[in-house]
C-alpha cells in the first residue's frame, strides 16, 4: 500500500541512563548548561512528513548526586531491572497517510530507562512510554485517587470540552473486554454506566480508570475521538511519565485506531544513550525518511491468539563472535518497552557459555540484579567484546550494536525462570537499528541505522567489537 509520503515521524532523543564506568566508559563532554536546556521544538518538512525536533530537558532521574528519592543509582537501576524481569512474563489480568511529528525523548529524566513521547491530548500534553507490548494507551487523570509520582500536571478531563467517557454499550468497551480477556467488571452503575478498565502486571503495577475518548494531537496531526484509558488509580515503575502509549496488536492500540491515516505500519530507531543525537518513531511506510545504512530485511510475524497484543517472530539462531551457539531458539517477542533481552534458560546458558569462552581473558565479578554475567575490567584500557547476532526466520541476520552487548561491565542478557516462558528482545539490544512493524503485511523488518555521536568511535572487525576505555 502506498501510504508513502504521508508518514508520521516522532523524534526520540536519548540521554545516557548511567554515567561512565564499565566496558563502555565512552567519554561524553556535556556542559551542565547544555543538559539543563529546555525543549526546543523545531518543525520541518521532509519527504512529505512533518518533523519535530526535540532537545533534552535536564533534571530528574538521579541528577549529579547519584541519588533519587533516597536511593543510590545502583539501587534504582536494580529496581528497574527487577521490574523489567517481571514485565517479561506479564499478563493482562482483566479488563502512511497524514503527516505530523510528536515530541519524543529519553525517559532518563523521568526515572525510566524506556523511551517516551510527548503528545497532545485534549487541551494539554502527556508524556508517555512508547510501548509495543501494550494494547491500550492510558494516562493519569485528575482527580486521582492513587497515582504514581508524575512530573508535570495530570490530564484534567474537566478542562477538555472534547473529552467524553465511553458507555458500556460502545464497541470500544467490547474491544476492551476482548483485549483484556475479561467479559465482566467493565461496567459501573447508573442509567448510562461508564466502561471501566483494569490493567494489571506481574510485578504488581497496574492502571485502573474509565475508557474515554478525546482529541489526540501528533505534532499537528489530529486524531478525533481517540480512545484511551483515563486512569485514576495507577502504580508501578512508570517513572515520572503520564502513562503508556499502546502500540500493540489490539483494536484499541494507537496503530489500530490510526489505520486509515498510517496503514498499520510503524517503525522506530533507538540511538545510543551515550550520544546526543536523536532517533525517530515513524508512523506510516514512507521509507524515504529512514536513514538506514543497510537494506531492510523482513521476517514473518507469528500469530499467537493467547497473547494477542505482542509482536512475535521466530528466532532460529544466535551467534557470538561469529560462532553459532543456538540453532533453534523458538518464538520471541520484539518489544520497545522491555529494557534487557531475556531468553529461556537453555538458550541463555548456551549463549553465556560461549561468551565466557571468548571473554575468558577478563576476570569475572559478582552479578548485578538480573544480570548474572559480569566482569572486573579495572585496569583495562581496551576491551574486545564478542559480537552478538540474532538470526530470525528466513535467514534474517540482525547484529546487535556493540553498545548493546554489555551493560556497563555485565553481559546485557538475562535468563528467564522457565523454558515455558517466552523470550523477549528488549530495547537495549535494538539500538541503532531501524525496526519496522508491518501489521497488515504480518512482517517485521530490520536495518542498520547508525546515528552520529559525540563520543570517540568504536572500531569493529568481523567478529569482535574493540571498545576503547
């Protein structure tokens, strides 16, 4: 389908979540004044799409003291990784056409390692986590009975004349019940009961409220009657964000609701967190706005009616330093909202063993949170990191950027608890890749898309990444 020159781009600016240290130790020179600049939005036309640039607004997320809310940086990261592990096995328990560009930035300043977008909702704005595994967009609403600590004002339905709560007899309420797998509990009392929702996650986080609709603004592209969750009771590791942007496979996701505008196609590229460059989230199939340096290769999406909102593909192999370690890893989820890639134990153990074999010259160190393969790199000025490559169905090979192999001094992969769980490819291993989700074509594409950085370059050969410390 020729949605072509009508794609929607959203810029993602990523700020490093951790400072220096570890295997990356890449020196980034930024002045305090530069980090404290407010957002400067600038629009421009590019191949028919409207592009809005965003600069980072410094502030929260640990600041210069390494403390946040009385916790050390290590404790905060450990908590985020623990929640990430719980998210991997989460289950919901109950109930290009057009043009435009939306404010999107790193979640670092909002105490989350995920990527966030700022969109217009009603007469205000909401900064939400970009999440391909969520079936519903939801934001915190006033008055809020119990809300997580949000930076910025809550969405106030009373201030938006276009806001309306959806009744129980609406098709959207029916779709909600299908998406959550619950046929009861969505309706309240009264002559015209509202449609309520409850989204619960394995780590204990949740969002509860009512289903509503309002105008959604994506940098000038207005979506009338956009259905979302107006949450009045929300708790979890959402940092200082307003909520979640649901990009999953459900009737209520942003992708499904904008099918007429963007044809069910979207893509993103997540830049290095150590860089000051920006990535992009594109709604629509206009490939001319991509900056990929390699051809796009596609693998087939795998359907799973039991776990509908997720994007599945078949992982057929993994190589470490050019050495194949697993020839049939099975079904995996590609997810922008999970940080670290998690693999079933048999696959993870095979990858870990091969990595340790090729990384044997570096002494091991105690594990950190869900990362159990760590190293003592004190005194090393240069570290040779074995390359990591995923092979998907159709012999689609995707090499992980060198910055996605180690998280500081630990192998940036984790093990699931059971062989019966589903592996997930997290956003830390998707950096500097253009990932394309074609929901109508039932395929996911990958291409290298490297952004220029302010750091010194990483020199790469065929089998090893040489990272200067």
